[in-house]
């Protein structure tokens, strides 16, 4: 089961530096949300498409969407960036918005195969939105430390 720690950092260099910290961003003193099975490429791009009303392909082509920042040959864990569009959508979403997005997101193949319920999905959205709000207020970007 992949571990996905979503975290806020000042820039790509600071984000990649967490790879030097055993245990990842939580041990580096960063603002972190630990999630299992919410991968930063497919599942997060699906979320962005749902939240912004675009296609999966359009969401996946946005700058920084699922961009691998660490060297693939270094092996897992990896550091992947999240798009500014998604950060903004999460940071500005109301509680009603999050509840509304939870159901279609929970029905995606990625989340259904992981056994994540609509209730679980709502909770995931709430914690991600909180992280995005704190990051945006501090001028930080969002990343995922992805340990396969």
C-alpha cells in the first residue's frame, strides 16, 4: 500500500530536500497530511478534473501536475508536485463543495479499487483543503512524498 505524504514547502528544492530526511516530510518539520492510496498522479489529477470541471487529460497537462521532481533512478520515495490550479481549488472550496466533490471522486477506479468510501473521501478532501489553505496563506506550494 503506497504511502503518500502531502506536504507544503517553499519551493521544489526544499521539497526534494525531504528525501534526505529519514521518514520523509513529517520528520523534516513540514506541514504534512499522511494518506494511503491517494497517489499524486492518477488520483490527484482525477480530483483536479472533478474540482475544476475539465477533462482528466487537461488536468494532467497543467504545469506542475504530477511532475516528478526527484530522480527516478534514485528509486522510491519520490517527490511529486501538485498544480497551482488544484492548490487554489482546494484552498477556496467550501465544505459543501468538498462534500459535492467527494462522491464522484470516490467512484473513480483508483479510489474504488482501494476500497475508499465516500465518507473517507470527504475526510481526505477536508484534510487536503486544510493543507492547501495553510500553504496558500504562507505562500507555499504542495507536494507529495510518494513511497511505493
